[in-house]
């Protein structure tokens, strides 16, 4: 085999185009992976819409990669051929800066990201830094495990930043929220779901996963929240979430990109409310969450598309036509 297939973003605003490319070779420290499935993420839309800086066109999106090791480069141990692995958003770091040395590798200035600065999993094959490749729980199929690699990991990091909050609002009930709602309830927390435009389908989906309340993002919750996570990329939700949390509460912005946050009165921040963002993930997040998910157990709801229909999957995500996560089947 000398070639692979990939859906390639060749210019701003797409569309993705199917191309045959030379089969990549693993360099020192890398593994070559035959891709079985790849989750579709809202960050892929930010890439398509040129909302991320310095995009290296042409690029292959996709950072929720499930596949099997075909070959390993020099210096790679423990990655035998045929092993099933996952590749997340964080693709590599410098390994020696203050952030990397203090458990904050997600903030490394030299970090590179899968499906953005590194070709990702909208392809039949990819290469990845073996340090940032993870074994996957065996009790999930390829399609079902893919959303855990970003929706799950970013959601898990967002949930951790909520501290001991018992009543948590989720603004946007898509791929990440549907995974982390299950974790939060397993931990004994109560989930309040906020959807855009009073989306009845999304509200019904949230209730089916145990949300104690579901309503529009412009509605107040029935009682003050301890924390809120904003999964939607809409800056106007920040003031709404601040109004919904009690004094001393936390609002976590869970996305890599968000539209501008409008001006808001200091009164809704006052009272020691905290507003913070989530940036990427660490390997520790991945190890903890991939061990936790089968214990809950987290069950993912997936809509499956063949690789050649990646543009359709992205359009359905953009238009809010999905319940749960979209996954491309590749093999």
C-alpha cells in the first residue's frame, strides 16, 4: 500500500475534498495508524470557517481518531502492530517548558493539535506522536468510543473545573454535554440543560439522559445553579450563565473558540462568581477519563456517516440536526 484516502480542507470555508495522498511514514517517536472511525467536532467547523489562526492548508481535519497501529518509528515502545488506540486533540508538546513541567501541558506554547496543525483522522491513515496516543477501553466499539476522545475529554476537564458543584447548568446539549451529563449524574450531581431557541428535541434528549430541568438558553433555571458549563460557541451565553449561578458560583467556557462576549454589568459577576475557560486537555485527563467512562458506564449516542460524507456530517452538526455525536466510519 502506497496511498491513503483523505478528506482535505484546501482553502478557507471548504468544502472538504476527497484526495488520494502518499501513505505517511512514521518518523522517530511516531506511529502509523489505520483509521477505523473519527468523531466530528464543532472545532472542525471552526477550522472550516477559518476561525482558528494560521491554518496550514491543505489540512486533514479530525481529532477523535480510533484505529489500529500499523507501524512504529524509531524509539517507540509498547505499540505493537494491531493495537487499538485513540488520538485526541492535543497532538504534541515541547515537553520542557514551565507549563509542561508543572502539569499544565495543555497550555504549552509549542503544542500542536491533531486535525489542525497536524493532519487528522478524516482519512484512511494518519501518523501520530506515540506519547499522545492512548489505548482504548475494550468494552466500546470503534464508533461508540470515538466521541470520548474530545467531547468526553474536554467535557471531563470542564466538569472538573466546576469543583464540588451539585447543580450544574449545561448551555448547549450536544456531543460533550450528552457524555458528561452521565458522568455528573453518576457523581450525584443534578444537570440543568439549556438549549438554543427552546429546541424541543434537544430538551427531550437531555431529559432522557436524566436532566432534572431543560429549557431555552434565555430562560432562568428554577433555582440558582452552583456552576454552569458553556459548550456552545456563543459569547452571549456568558452573561446569561452568570445570572443563573449563585454567589460564589463558577461559569466554565468549554470551547476553543467563542464569539465575542458582550458587555455586561459588574453586578452579575460580583459576589465572587468565577468566569474561566478550558484550554485543550492533558494526557492525565485522557488517562483518568478513559478509565472512568466504562465504570459509569458512559453510553454514547452516535450518528454514523461514511468518510466521503464528511461535509454532510459537518452541515448536520452546524444546523443542529444531531442528537449526541456524529462519527465518520472509515475502514
